[in-house]
């Protein structure tokens, strides 16, 4: 139950939701996520840390760059169902369609 609650809390913010939807299209550098969200780097870092804490995203460092991608760990039965339903419901959302990765 706690796993589902963590996922729901992490996705309860519009910017984190936009970030996770953008990552459906593949791995992105933090600078790309910053540009997509139009927020300060520190704010984006906090949002990504919350998503990472909920095990929705993974990160890797390559030189000076940090890249984020959807985590394989979220594919547990309950969390996977929540995200699949969410992504399906958001496919036609005009606010998120500007991201281009939904």
C-alpha cells in the first residue's frame, strides 16, 4: 500500500507529472527537463528527486551531465497499473501534448 501512496504523492504535482510524461519518450538530460518545464534548475532538481524517491525515475551521470529515464522498478503490478491508467488518460490532454512525448 505504501508503494502506491508514494507514487500517487509523487504524481500529485503538475510539473512532476509533466516530467514523467516527457520521460516516456526516452532519457533526457536535466537541462532538457528544465527547458521543458520552464522552471529554475533547483526547482526541477527537487521535483526529480521526489520522482526518484518514489522509484519512478532513475538517473545516471555522464561527465557533467545527469540523465533521467523512467525506472524499471515502477513496473510492479500496482504502480504499473496506476501509471498505465494515468498515461492512457493523459494522451489527449492539451497541456501535456506540448511536451511532444506522450
